[in-house]
C-alpha cells in the first residue's frame, strides 16, 4: 500500500513539473494591446525617429545664428623658398641675411649686382614651424537665409509630429481589427461547433430512420457530406483565429511564438455630432491635413531660402595666430576681416532655384486641397458605412431568430416524415449562415465605428 502511495506521489510530482514548463498565455485587454503597439510597433519607431531628425534639424539651423570657433595646430617642415621665407616672417625671425645680403660685394658697383640670384633667398635651408590658431567666424547678415532655414526646420518638425499622430490613429485601428478579429474568429468557431453538433445528430437520425425503413442511404450520405463541410468550415475558423493572433503579435512587436490571449471584446461608442460640424472639425484638426499644412509652411520657408541667395551677405572673421619653430606661443599675431559678398551674376542659377521652390510650394498647395477633399469624402463615406453596419446588425439579429424558428419547424416536419433530409439540411445551413452573418455584422460594426472616428481624425484610446 505504501508503495502505491509513493508511486502516486511520484506521478503527481512529474505532472506538476511538466505543467510548470508550459508557457501560460498572457491575457491582454484592448487598451493594453494598443499601448504596447504604440510603444513597440516598428512604424511608431520610424515615426519617432523622423520627429527626432526634424528636431535635430531645428537645432542645427539655429546653430547657424551663433559664432563658430575653430581651434587648429599645424606643423610644417619645408625648404620651399616661398614658404620657408613666409614661415620665418610668421615667426618674426627673418633677417637681412635671408634676402642674400651676404653675397653683396662692396668692391663691385651695386648696379652690376642687381641680377645676382641670392642663394640664401632662393635656396634656404629646412625651416620648421608650428602654427597655433584660434578663429572665430561670425555671421552678421545673410539675407534672412538662416532664419528661413530655422522656420523650415520647425515647420517640418510640426509636420513630423502631426504625421506621428496620424500614424498612431492608423495603428490603433489596425490593432482593433486584429483584436476583434480574434473574437470574431472564435465566434465563428462557436457557430461551427454548434453546426457540427447538429450535423452529427442529423447523421445519427438518418441512420436510425434508414434502419427503420423511413429513409434511404442517399439521405445518410447527404448528411455525412454536410458534416464534412461543417468540419472544413471549423478548420477555416480556427485558422482565422490563429491568423488574427499572429497579426496582433506583429502589430505589438511581439515574437509570434510568445503565448498571447485577448481580453473582453470591445465596442466603440458611436461618433456623435452633425455632419457639417464633423466636416469642419476634420478640415481644421485632422492630423494628416495639419501635417500637410506644416509641410506647406516649410515649402514657403524654402522659397525664402532661395531668395536669400539674391541678397548680399556680410560675415566677420577674427583670428589669433602663434608661430614657433617648436610647440609654443611665440610670435603672436591677429587678423580681423569683414567680408561683404553679393552674387552679381550666376547665369540665372539662383533665380531658377527660386522658381523651383515656388513650383514645389504650388504643388503642395494643390496636394493640400486634394487631401482636404479626400478627407471630406472619406468622412462622408465612413458615416454611410457606419449607419449601414448598424442596420446590418439589426437585420442579422432578426434573421437569426427567423432561421432558428424555420429550422425548428422543418425539424418537426422531418421527424414526422413530412420533409426530406435535403430540406432539413437546407434549413440548418440557413441557420448556420445567419449565425455567421451576425458574427460578421458585429465585427463590421466595430470596425466601421472606429473607421468613422479615424476619418474624422478623432480615433484615440480614450475616444473608443
């Protein structure tokens, strides 16, 4: 007896150990799924990177307002005549001997020595120099080019932020579709299970009736064919469930092999408001349109950048040098310069750049008008489809009630020998279809409510 108890305890321990190694699926509600997707989805990472690029461009453009300080140290060793003499001058160590005065012969008339090539000047020895420099470049006036670059970068930053908001709404709808797709697929599975139970019962009934001489073999075969069709539909529904879960994994940035389950079903609240008000709000606040308007502002700033090339520019340079044959700070000197430049003639290149920027701005204006009209069309179409989805749910619920009653009546007639198996299976098929249509209608109701809000530019987790 003790040995039996020991074996049972061992078996229980092995079973618990096996269960502990099985990964438990994490159940996530829609809000949590959406939060994870918005934080980990690759599209969101791309969008955030674009915002960071635009913000860095703003800082880069603003930096052009400030002076630039360059530090340098250059070591030189040469016997080139011109450079060697210049290096000696920089070190303030040039002598008369470097000019070849040592070759002057006082016994010869000076006029006869003017054509003598001095060796000390033309063939100097090796000269080394270390130049240490601090240089400050200060922009004073550039025709408004820097300010225009800053405005352009800021406009593109706002455009990237609005584009991110638009992408978030798109992703939110995709997550909702995948999340509810899992529930819809499971509802299809439930419908299929009910249909399979009914079909198996019909097979048993027809077999019993055939044994009693009240049915023929073809009735049994027809019932079995119908059962196999139902099994195929069950497999399709389970595959749809797995596909929806995989899509949810991808949207959330999770590995496909990570166990995952969904929480309760979601039903977005209907979007309230008159169409005229919604159209006005969408035109003013839709993130896609706001992104394009900011792009248009950036294009206008780009026109000003091109026009700045037609104006004069003035910059100041301040420089401090030290020249020494070794590392040191001997022979200090300074240089201050102001540079005024004006592009007087470039064969129309700058004017062409202005025209090109203007044309790009006009193109964006046309695209913006086109997008505004597109948003209005999408909003009206989404409203129509949302109403249609609501009506479809009502109709499908009524159809399910009617199909159930029709099946009940046909089943009674069949049991009393007043209807054929074909009629019974047709009634069952009609009920199965009505149930499946109701599942589809409810899924479409969720999707269309979300699409209506997305078309209006109002789809957020809070709005759902």
